[in-house]
């Protein structure tokens, strides 16, 4: 499940433990990853007041990307702030709220809902939701 462990550190150990014990619909991790990252489903976003962004391999940014995961599959969502404000990541329908995190910080959120659906994610800092939002689609692969 996990790949090269050569960079394993305390953060990765915590992450492994969390994933090994993953028996709930969702789990929130407040990790600075220190360069360690798990193999498997993972999406890396940047965020600022204008939105959440997915950067593709050509450097193109997609604002408010729709994230897709199969039911009960686990996915790590990493978000790094690249403006001077604090933000969070909320998926209200999954009862997930991260702490506030600030410039340059990265937080990770592991999601793995068993129920198919369209789950909206957003930043709930006042005034941010209008631009900082997107959808997590939980559905079997087409
Ligand atoms: Cu925000």
C-alpha cells in the first residue's frame, strides 16, 4: 500500500497508522508531511482566496477541480496555501472540518466515504466560500 519508505518519519508513521485503522467513513489528519507522502490515491491542491487549484503536469491550473473517488476508496487531499491568508477545508456533508492553516502550510485530509454522492468542499472562513469551493464526487469508476 505504501511505496518507498526511505523518507519515513514521524508524520508518515502517523499517517500509516491512521490509514491502517481506517474503519470509518472519514478521517481528518492535521499533518505537515515533511516531504513524506503515501502511495495511492492522492490529490495535491493549492489554495488562495480565489479558489482551490489543481495543477496538471503541463502547469495548467484548474480552479475548483472536481475530485473523484470510488465508494470506500481512500484518497488523500493535500492542500497548500499560497496567499497571505488563513483558510480551511470543509466537507460539511461528511462532517469534515480542518483547522485553519496559513501561508505556506500544507494540510492533509483523508476521505473515504462509502456512500456515493456529490459532496461539496469549501473554505468556510467568512467571505471565502463564494470562490473557494468545489465538488468531491463519490462514484464507481465509469
Ligand atoms: Cu479561505
